[in-house]
């Protein structure tokens, strides 16, 4: 049995990788980045206080 490495198999792998990136990885990564930023801001405001003029 020989393994095919023609353009058809590469195209299929490339399509599956693209779909994985677009459907799974990029949305999860963006949610994690935005959530992480929100968590950092929340912790900062817990320690320093909310923004605004000093009272």
C-alpha cells in the first residue's frame, strides 16, 4: 500500500484545517482574549476603585 500525497489529499487537509480554524479556534481565542481583558480590568478596579473623579 502506498500513501498518496497528491494535490487532492493536501487540499482536503487544508480545507479541514481552515474549517477548524474558522469554526473552532478563532472564536474560542477571541472569547478568551476579551474575557481575559475584562477579568484584568475587573481585578484592577477591585484593587484601585472605579474610574472617575476623586471623591
